[in-house]
C-alpha cells in the first residue's frame, strides 16, 4: 500500500503547528513525509534553524499521520508520551527539505512505539524512538 505523493497528511494540527507538508509514501508499518523549511515559517528561529524540539515534533506528527492512514488496523493517534534515545546529528535550516521517516516498532494497549529519522539530503539530522498514546 503506497500513497501517491503531493498529498498533505490528515492531522488535527493546523498552520503554523502542522510541521509536515506532504506524504511521500505510506506502507504497512512505515511512512515517509516531507517538511519544506522556509524563512516565512513562524516556527523557524531567528538564526534560520528549525528548533530541535520541532524536528522531534515533526517525527511525532509523522507517526500520527501514519496511524490515521492505517485507520482500523492500528490504534488511533493520540499524544506524544515518551521519547527514547533521541539524538541530533545536525541542524535543519531554512531552505532544507526535511524528510521524516517513521516505522512502527510495536503496539501495546493503546500505545504505539516508533523509530523515527529526520534527514536532509540523505544525511541523518535526528533519530530516536518515541511513543504515541491514545487519549482516554
């Protein structure tokens, strides 16, 4: 199951807090998304960098978007409940095309654990595991 490119993700977030511009692909347990970092983006810091916490948020939004696309086969997306082994290897700057890749590692109860990577030009800028939990 692969989703055609150029489609925005279905998420409850709206601008300026929606950090993903489009879905690149959706597979059975993984998804790839794109964020174009522009100077006009209100989330970009004064020095032209996307704050690291927002790179993590983009990965979490990718996990939520993946769960929405897999509706009925996975728990509904909820909120970011845990972050493990999150490492940042470089900055994301204005002009970058941030590629967000998320993979479902496991589900337990109403929680889903993901592995995520954020890349620019094939170079990993951040990676780690995170867990989304269904709201009760």
